[in-house]
C-alpha cells in the first residue's frame, strides 16, 4: 500500500481531574490561568490509532494540528515525543472565541493547506466543551466520509480502512474509502508513552505557529465573528438529592415507579 | 499518579547546584552538542533533559508499575522446561519501559543510551522501587551494561550494548552454593576451547536474580589450580548461545516478581571480559559498588512508599474521635519514618554525585568509595524499620494482606542482605573509619556550614553545635574501641556502632546543608543531630563497660 499522509486534530484542555476552588471566575467563565492543562484524552487515543496506522503502512507520516494559544505547542511536542512526525499550532487572536462552526472551518482550511491528506483522526469530543461536533463538521466541510465513535482499526486495505465502531449496545464494523475522517472514542487503546529519546529531541523544539493568513481562510468565518453560538448564561449546577426512596424488586413496585416517573414527565 | 512530580524532594536533588558540574563531566564539557540531536548544549539543558525523562518515568511508575505490583507479588514468575516466564504484570512493565526507550539510561549515545549520570540512574531506581521493589531489582540489573561499557573490548561493546536499549535483560551470576559472601570460593569452571576458539563455562550458580536473563555476567574460575580471588575471571554469556538451563526458581519471602534462579552451565560458550584474573578483584568490585548504590535507591523507594502508606492511613483512620495522626505516639513514628527517608536520600544523592565526579577527580572517587557502604547499610536498615513502622501505624489492618504495607514488609527484608549484608558494609567502612577519611569529610561539611549559615539562623546553629558534640562523642567512641587494653575483637564489636554513628552524623550535616536551599529539611536534620547524640552515648557506654 502507498504511504499515507495522516493528520491528527488535537486540543489542549483544562485538566478537569485537578480542578481547584479557583477554577471558575466570579462571572461564570473558566479561569484558564488557574488550571493545569492536558492533551485531551480522546485526542490522545486518536493519536495512538494514527501512529498504529502509520506503523502498519511504511513511509506514512503523522501531522498534528491544534488550535489555541501559543502554549498549546506543548501538546505538539508531546505528540512528537510519542511518534508524530510534525505539527503546528493555529494561533492567532482572530481565531479566538470560536464556536464549533468557526473552529471546524479553521481546521478544515488548515488541512486543505497541506494538500492531499489520506486520513484524519480526532477524539470524539473534548473534555471542556463535550460537543462532539468539531470532527464531523470538519469532515463535512472537506466533503469527506466520516466514521464516528471508532474503537479500533480492524483492517487496513488498499485505500480503505475497516473500523470497529463502539455503539451503545455493542459494536459494528464498517469499511470506508480513504480519504476519510475518523473520530475516536474513549474505548480505544490508550496512547503509548513518549519515547525518552524522542523526548530529548523535541522537548525544547520550536513548534510552528500559523496565523489565519497562512491557511487561506475567509477571515469573516473565523473566531467570534464566524460563531453564531451565543452563550446566554453559564451556571454551576450541583445535583443533590433531597431524599432517597428504595424500590423493591417486584413487578408491582416497578410498575408504580414507572407510573410516577411518567407522571412527573421524567420518562 | 506521577511518582516523580508528586515528590518535590526528587526535583530538589536533581536541581542540586553541583549538578551543573555533574552534567559537564558526563557530557565531556558538552562536546557532543551539535553532533548528536539529543546532546545538550549546557548544564541547564542537561538537567532539563533529566527532569523530562524522570517525569516520563514517574508516569510509568505511578500508572503502570505500581498498579501491577500486588498481582505480580501474588502470581510471580513460572518455570517450564528450563525457561522462566515473568508474571504478566512484570512483562507489561518491561515492555512499557522498553517501548519508552528508557533502557540504557547511563550508556553512551553511540550504544543508543541516554548518557545520563549516576544521579539520574539512582533516581530512576528510587522512583521504580517506590512502585515495586521486586521489579526494581530487574530494572537495576541494566547496570551490568556499565561493566561491559567500562571493561569489555570494543567488539563486545558493539555487539551487546545496543541490545540493552532494545530491552535485553541482564543478570550478575556470582553466588554459588558454597560461595555467597565469600566470593573468593567461586568454583564454576571456565576453560578455553582451542578448537572453537572460545571460553566455555561448566558448573552451577545459585540465587541468581533474574537468572534466565538474556545477557549474563558470570564470575568463574579460569585459572586451574587456584583457590582464591586471583584465579577468577569475568565472562559475558549470551543465553541465545545455549548451554545453560534454569534448574529451579526459589520460593521467596519477598520481591516475588523477580525470579531467583539456580543455573546449570554445560559447556556454555562465553566471552572473556577485560583481562584474566581481574574478575573479582577489579570488575566485580566495580559492579558491586554500583549495585550497592542501586540497593540504596531501592531501599529509599521503599522508605518513601512506606511513609506515604502510613501517612495516608494515619490521616484517614479515626480512633477516640479523631484521626490517629493527631496522637503523639503515632506522630513520633511518622516523624521518624520521614527523617529516615530524608536522611538516607540526602546521603545517597551526595554519594551518587561523587560517583559521577569520580571520573575526573581521585578525591571524589575516594569519597564515593567510603560513602557507598554507608548508603547501603543505612538505607536498607531504614527500609526495614519503615516497613515495620508502617504496619504498626496500620495496627491490626496492617497485618492483613489487603494493605500494601504487608508486601513492603516482606520486600524490605532482602535489602539488608543482598549485594553484601549490612555486616559486610560495616567491613567495607572500616578502612575509612581507621584512616579518618569520614572525619575529614565531616570537617568539610562543618566548615561549609559555618561559612554559609546566617548568624541569625539560630535553629541551624543549634543543630550545628549538636552535630559538633556528636563528632566529639564519636571520637571518644573510636578512642575507647581502639585504646590500649582493648582487643581487636572489641574494635570489631564496635565497628558497626562506629559506622552507624558516622552515617547519622553525616545525614545530619547533609540535611542541614540541604536546609540552606529548602528550610523544610531542617526538621529531619535536627532529628539526626539528636539521634546521633543519643545513639553514640549508648554505644560509648556499652564499649566502656566492655573495657571494665
């Protein structure tokens, strides 16, 4: 099989496992300065799938693209220490405030600027926004077939991939033609650790920062300008039950519970 | 969990001011920079590299090795048809570390090594041992590669050293049924096979850690008719060449994941390392010093693990309406555990720095030689004490298999035995005791502190004067043990007390020096100043009463 040009879309996100009391500002926005950051977990899984594909098709390359502030270069270096060939950060104030529409537009432009690409992998969703929209929107904008919720690559064919998708109840196997976009779920294999030698080569490396001007984008469709989503209010919701009720495992009791839930419009 | 980044004290020693010099020596003044993509430009860059790799290792230790430890302990390795299979967790640990390119940490870059100094290597061992001491023994055996790098021919180095990076495991085959501490009695025979133009090994080795390794360093009798250490040479045996089977693996009390094997060599082909007759007196001695520092690192990893287990339990367990950490008798145990860990660690990194500087300085080399047995002696005994106290803090729960402290207790027990018992470490320290080398070193610490301590740092001055008193008491102890009227026996009876006194005093000084950069070390420094005084007073009373 001919070597593949593979792209991974990744995001640096706040580490929600280590959220302190100062994580939120008084106005309800996220206090990013107070939060440590991490490689979005499902994007790491996407990177692993991409690296495994690269290894199965000799001569292939993996390029990682992220959009964010200059410090997001950390995840590009991290990805390179794990085996990615190169990468860059889309970093420009004109990208700021983007919703999923503007983000996917910027990423699609960046991918187009690379010329022909065979496969694009990204995490299903990021742990800060949880939208799961960016990957599919990028595919649509590039007019590529997409498979979401990928768990593993079952087979690498000649210009096709057979992918196992994780569904709510079980899994299914689909074959897709390349080029294509794949979003990877948390059930996929964990990403390998960095390699110490690659770490020493890249831990201090300069990562290219690319501005909006370099990707042939329509500036009106970027950032806040290009984002129809308007946030009305962000609220901290604390779920707390007032009292608990034990329901016996009998048909009568369960029917009663179902009726109550229907009456209260829960079901 | 990251076992490097969650422990500020490791970063503290990695960023010790002398590390600039350590890095410069290891990098030959950064001559390789520009010719190799991994070679750092200066000391600052080198230390950053060490830090980055320790962070990687800390992740693997916390997320892979530690979670595997209990299963590995329960399952252990197995033996079938003369071959050993590791427990699944052990295999996963090895594979993860190999894939991460961490093997060959101290090897030169031309053999795919990371070219890291001893300080970084012992830190890696400490981090891994905190996760699982049994696995740390396997990891530590890559130090065998240092012996090959240092003493073997270029041809052997080219052939074997790159395999370390690829994950070839090592063993150090010294012990035999009748040659344990007394290695001069080794009998395994090496004969030169003229027809095949190679050496061949015949005989039995016993208690060999990781005995079914890929590469073996074997001590064998090459000079027929000899019966002492001068008839022994050192050989490199590649398991793939055949001629060796594992007869049994031992059923041990602790470090159960690490296979300890009895090996039968039958006409096994092998390569001579360096020169004949220097096997024990030069090469093994060199390897042994490294291994002793390695056991020190394992011990400190275990000390740290025991501290954390005990601290966490004491904070969460409530009795009489409050957490037990608020009761003074429990606090005393936790303080002692922390002070032992701090003290042994400070002593170990000081020693490792001297080992690294030994390449360019005879004085550093001599200091490394006298400090190494003190590290092995104190750290391994402290690991046992910490494991004991860890169970004590847990009370009845600690006696149950459910808690990690039970495994720590069993794993700790070997530390004061293998690579030279505590008693043999005392023997190794006697020369420095008799010629005053330790006292000279202590004088240097003392004058450095007198220069550096601010006059208003009252607490530090109090500790310094206590340590001064302890040194005076030590001199009295030494005089009593070697005074006229005493016998050689009395000196030997007192030798352990002398060595232990010196270790306590030196730890007090080193921690006080550390407190100049981080005040939190002051408490442990004071602990050792107090302990020195009380320990030496007891030893002096005993020795004087023996003289009566």
